[in-house]
C-alpha cells in the first residue's frame, strides 16, 4: 500500500504528542522526553525504503517544529538512519535486536538534536563546555531509558497499523 507510511505516522502521532506533553510538564528539570529515534525503528522493519524515509523525515519535522534547532537537523538524520536500517534489515531480525536498534537510534538522534540546539544557543561560544557535556550525558541517558520504556508499546501500535494496511509481517529469521 502506497499510503502505509502515512497511516503509521497517524498511529504514531499520539505517542509523539504525549511525549511533548510530558516534556512540557518536565520543563523545570530541563529534560526532554525524546522518542523520535525509537519511533522510526519498527516501521523500518516492514515499510519499503522510500516509505520509511518519508516516515522518518516527518517524525523529525514534527519534533523540530516545537524546538529552536537548525532546520533539517533531525529529519535528515532520521532519514539517514532509516536508510541504514532498511538497507540492513538483518540487524532488526528479532525483538532484542530491534530493541537495541531503538535505543541506539534514539541516543544518536538525541545527541544530534542536543548538539544542534547547543550550537544554536551558543553554548560552545560561551565557554561552558563542561556544563554542556554534563547536560548532554544526562539527556542522552534519559533518552536511552525512555526508549527502553516506550518502544514496545509504540511498536505494538505501529505494527497494528501496519497490519491493518496489509503490509506483510517482518521476517524473524534472515
């Protein structure tokens, strides 16, 4: 189905909204509930490459819409990650590998987002590199923990949407 990526995006959208609402409620702690990297992994198992790239770019643009970061940073990174994942589907052949991929994608995307936001805010020009590094490590650790907690329910919702669209199930063996 040609529009499967869009249907999966619509199924993913409530999870992204909840993450934004939780981020707003955690505003005093300076932590962001980052799930964009984990959200692209399950669709990369079943969607065609071009569909996975469109899906990942849309997820990146949805995150970027509310954040003061350089335009295109996260969408292009997530699109690149989706190209890598769809080219190497053997890395996503069973549940532990998919979970590992979700954590890695989420931490890589969070690192890129936080670094781009730091560059935009001038954190490197002000000379507080130690504080920036500490905040980066805290945020990336939080993103890894969130990916572990959120990935399974989010992947089940995405898989249900892909089942409804008639996409064939992902192969568990190479």
